[in-house]
C-alpha cells in the first residue's frame, strides 16, 4: 500500500501525456501509486500509458469507455489504496517536489487538506495566473484554517480539485464526489471539501503547471454549449441543505453561480442560446421565490444582450440593491 495515490484521468492527450507522466514518476517522494484511468481515448494515449506501466510498477492503468473526467476520477478513487489522494489532469505537469512538500505539511499539521498554487501555461509561456498562490490573500497562507476563517468568503481559495492533497478517509467519510457533468465537474467537490474539512493548510508555493486552452479540451471552447453553472447552482443548493446551511452561504452560492450563468450567456453558442435563455429564466424565478432578498430580483436579461451589457446590468443591479438596502436600514 502506497502512502499517496495519484489519480490521472486520461482522454486523447497524446501530445501532453509524456510530460505529465515524467513529472510524476520523477517525484522526490517515491512511495506513490499512479492510477491512470484511460477514459476511452482514441489517439495514442493508451500506448503511452502501456509503455510507462511496463517501466514502472507503481503505475496502474485502468481502461473504461468514455464517460467524462468525473467518472474517470471516481474510478481512480475506487481503485486507490493510499492514505492520501492527489488529482492531476493529464495535460498538466507538476514540480518534482510536490508530493514530498505537501505530504510533509499534511502530516505535520494533521489537516484534512493541503492547498498549493499553480502556474498557468499558455502557448508554452508560464505565468502566475488565476490559480497561483499570489491570488490567495496573505491572511490565509502558511496557516491552519477552519471554516470560521473563510465562511464569509467561500471562494477565497482556488475552486479546483487538482491543486490539493487530501486525506482519503476524509473524502470517504463525507462521501465527497464529483458531479456528473462534463464541464466544471470539480466545483461541488471543492465546495463540499471546504464546508466539511475540520482544517485546511495553505502552502505558499506554486507546485503545479496548469495548461490553459489546450486544443481539444472542453474549456478551450470560446462559445459555451452547456448550462454547467446552472447545474452547479442546483447541486450546490442541495448540498447546503444536506449540510444544514447558513443563509450567508446560499447568498455566496447565488452570487457565484448566477453571476457565472449570466456571463456564460454572453459567450453562448448561437445554437444553444434559446435553450440557455429559458433555463436562466427558470433559475431566476427559482432564486427569487426561494431567496427574495437579493440583487438578482432587479436583474432583467434580454435575449440579445451581449457579454458587456450583461456585466453592466449585473453591476447596476447590485448597486440598486445596495442603495435600497442602505435606505431601509
């Protein structure tokens, strides 16, 4: 049984996979198992995994029909034996000291989760992007955090699955799962994690290299063709009800996902726009009915609104809500 299980979902990444695998097999901490879940790849990814597995007995390759990244990660979790879990996307790579440094932290501070930063990579240029530790407020870094420390700002930490080391028994105990969608599938995983973790440690280092806008990836599509933020809102709402949520949490969830839903509409593919418009209006009616005291009741979306118009309308709706709230205070 290895100390750390590294789970890698793989789907048609032949141009990136070797770099990812090299960064994992060369880790300074050696007691790891590497679980590669081939999610129905149709390119040369399966052969690359086979070659690596023949050279390194720490590598386990599992092949399944294409079901999406959420399914591949679940398969990896079911087959993991390590005390700790690390997720890595197969088009990214990691610093050779990542496992060693994060394992040291999680054992030293006895936390459920250790968070670390990620560089962004675009067109082979490395930068300190949206998931870097520089984007995290200094007050959260290099210290043990509990929910009380960030309950007024649930999204103050990177909302991804892959820049964290987890205790497996923590994930199992709280039944933390990825939602079954093909875009943004780790959003609820993140939320469930930070709401139920007894403690979290934020390591002030960038140890992951996140490749942005890879050709062929879902996130590289400039025009949106799913209503993932709407799905995420309903799943998040149900999660908070299960956890006996506080009102301050739901307002943050609405702000996060209603905002994102509206922004996505401004980037929506024309063939999906009519369906998305209907779903947004259903979501808005639900939110106003269930949570009437918020800026969203002042927002009106027109079918032909462009992205910039939507952003301005959001700003004006929030401004109106704040002004009226102060007037009646």
